[in-house]
């Protein structure tokens, strides 16, 4: 613990206006550990709590006539910026008519009356009367000032940690449209959303996760657009995070989802503020976490994972064509290896004769059955994809491309795999990259293997059984109580204007999407 003495308190701040307010975290009940009027007692408590912390700073200073009154500033040097700002001088300037200097004639009684009656207007300060709250304030990057002969403390917002600047989204790049992306700073992300949603109906509610991290979590919604039952269910589930450690929004997703072991994601992620705002206008709930560079949109329906923000910036025909392309890519990524296994093993009569002869000629000398051949090549492809993700970015893409070429050519030359199998696996991988949402593309990587096994055992019949089980699971699956397959199950024709095809923007703007999506089923009852 570092100690220093000074006639004034100096620390940095990025905010220059505000009013005195009681700390928002202060409990309504009687404080468990009241702050003592004796400054030394309070410092002894803080020294015990923050012992062996080299970045904690305790700065003693004097004020008042003849500098006879003592005070102390406590803060984390690693969280508070280094700009030379005298918080007390700026705050107390409203108390006297002259310029405050080292010999300011202010007493503890003046400070007590001034701050407890919201006298300050220059800086944003909070009045704390609980030692536990004081510890939380310091841990959150605030500068805390304690006074001798006063049983309260002042907390000034002074945290300043370097974070990533707002830049173009890496995971959701677009050709046309806004390019700003969310960052790991919660306040910046909230500001970006507020900049796009200039409405008092946009509500933001805050809570703090329990444990040691005390992560700040904020969820937002537009009042009047979000379904009331959906919001109540979300609030009921989000209460669970108060008891656990939360490091990322994925923790929240897993805590509030309906089916933990389902391979399909039940909520969406986005790094784009325009997509988050579009979701809010659709009646979604946006969840933001301090330290997470993305926004969680709840709930996420199956059809929404094939949509991109760029769909609404392109012309109707182009957007519709691209959506059909994504649906075809989804089918290819899910079923192409199993279709090849079923046709080559059980149903060769369904293959045109010329193509069948070409396949047989390519497979001549291959020691492995089609199933094991496909399994081996899929394993190599997944291995290279994971290696490309984990390696440093400058070499990751090069390794994955070169590795695919080398291993594919070597496998064909060694007689382990046929050229047609390399083509099938490559097309499957490319198709999975065409899906805009990464988390549903991962589910295809899981489901592809049960389909391959069923095709190897029963051929096309086994594939159909496996696909029926997947469809039944999708029909049964819910997300925050809503049907996952809506608007297909339950079927609503009018809502398909923004699913398989994208209706004209005039149609969408005349009848906003959120108005009909609010009518999605909560308990399986048709409200139309």
C-alpha cells in the first residue's frame, strides 16, 4: 500500500459536470459496517482489506484554516487516470465566493452540510455511509475521499482504462452499411446505442454479477415493443447471474437458455450497433456486459440466424437471392457428406451412369469405405480450421489454406482419399462459411457427424430418420418461452415476408416487423 501526503488531491477524470447523488449501490437497509467519524479507524479497515495490493494509493492531505483538518484520498492507481485534477477544489468552489486555495476556510461541518444537501455542481460525486460500499467503489475505479470528523465519504468517478477504439467489425464485415463495431467498454457501447435510439422508451436496466468479479451487466429494451410476458420471463432468469461469476456474455446465454444441451443457439450475438438496434425495434432484449465486445440479443429464432444487417441495405431482389443462397449453403453444410455416403454405398442406381463410372474410377485403390474416408477428411478439415483460428492472424489463414492444399493433394496421391471426397469436404466447409451467424455454423459441425453415421448404417432411410429427429427437436425447442421455428411452426403466412424472401422496404416500414413478432406464441396458443 502506497502512502503519500499532499496539500491537495490530484487524480484524473473524463467527466466535468454532474450533481451530488447518493451511491446507487447503497442498500436501503441499515448499513452493516458504518463509516467511523475517526479517519484512522477507516484507514485501518481499508489497509486490512487492500493489504498486499501494490497499486492502491492512500494520499493524506490537509485543508481548512491553517490546514488543521485532515482528509485522505484512496484509489487504485491502475484504474484512475493520471491527469492532474483536484476533485475537492472543483467540487468545493461552489461553497465559497473566492478562489479556493491551500488555506481555504472550510470546516468538516461545512463539507458535511454542503455534500449532504447536494450542493456540488461541478463534479459527479456520490455520498457513501457504508464501508462495504466504499470498498466496492474503490474496486470499480472510483476515487474515494474520507474526512476526519465525518461519518461519510465521497466517491468521484475517475476511472480511465485504455480500451479498444471503435472500429470496423471483424466478424460481421459488410460491403454496404455502417462499419462501427462494439468494443469492450460498456459505456461506449451504451453510447453507440443511445446515438441510434434517441427515444425515452429505450430503457436500460443494470445489475451486478455476484462473486469476486462483480461484473456490470446492462440489458435494454424498447418499452411498448417488447412483449410483456417475454420481458418478465427474461427478468426472472437473469436474476441467476447475481449468484455466479460472469466474465462474458456467453455465461448469461447459457444461464438463461431453455435447452442447455441443444446444439442450436437460442440467442444471437452481434458486434454491429445497427443490427442491435434493429433487434430492439423487433422487440428483442439486448444484453451488454462490461469487458465484452459484443451484444447478446434475446431471444433468437431459427430463421433470424440467416439474416444480416446488409440485407436491408441492398435491393429487394438481391437480398432475397442472397438469403436463398444461405439456405442452400445451410443444407449443403449439413447433408452433403452424408448424401455422398448414402448414394455411393446404398443407392448407386440414383447416380447418373457417367458420374457413377467417374466415381468408381476415382475410388479405385482406396482402402477405406466411403464413411471412414469422409470421417477422416472431415477430421482433417476441422483440425485445420481450428488451427487457423488459434494461430496468430498473419499466419493463421496461410496455414489453413496451404494445409488444405497439401493434405488434400497428399491424401489423393497416397490413395487414402479420392478426389471426389476432397471436393465434397471442401464444398461442405465453404458452405458453412456462407452462413452469417457463427454460432449456428458451429451447430452444423456437430450435426454433420450423426447424419454421416446414419447414412453409413441405413443409407437414405437412415438420413431421413436423423433429419426427422432434428426437425422434431427444432419444433419442440423454445427460446425464452417462444417457439424456435416461428413463423413456420406455428405457421403465419404474413410473417414470411422477411424470412425466405425480403419484402420491399416500403412494405416493411408500413408494417414494422416488431408489431407482428410481438404476437409470437408464449404458450403455444395462436393469438391471430
